[in-house]
């Protein structure tokens, strides 16, 4: 195996590690940098809490069989949707 072939294999193996070497999506809040995924997760939790209150107001929360699974999935869905809308 020649030297060029070895270098190309080494580059191909290490190339995926360099993909993330760009500016991190962060927000400066009162001098502290918060990652944007954390803010999206916080907004997703708020959306799930609001959905819970709306369902409880109309007595539909009793119809959900597994709320332990439904509300975290709703949180994840809304957090990923917010991430895609604002950061993609």
C-alpha cells in the first residue's frame, strides 16, 4: 500500500469528525451562552403543559391511555418542530 493510499484512507476515516467544527447555535442571555436546543426544549415543555391544561379543561385528558408517553412525545415533537423552523 503506498503512502497516498494510506493518507486517503486516514482522511476518509477522520472526515466525519470535522463536520461539527462550526459555530455552535447559542443565544447570549444575560452574558451566558445557552444552546438553542435547550431553549427549544423549554418551549416544547411549555407547549405540552398548555396542551395538558386545554385537554383538562374539556375533560379530554382522561381519554389519553398513557399520558406518561403522550406528553413527552408532544414535548419532543414541538421542540423538534421549533428547531426545524428557526434553525434549519
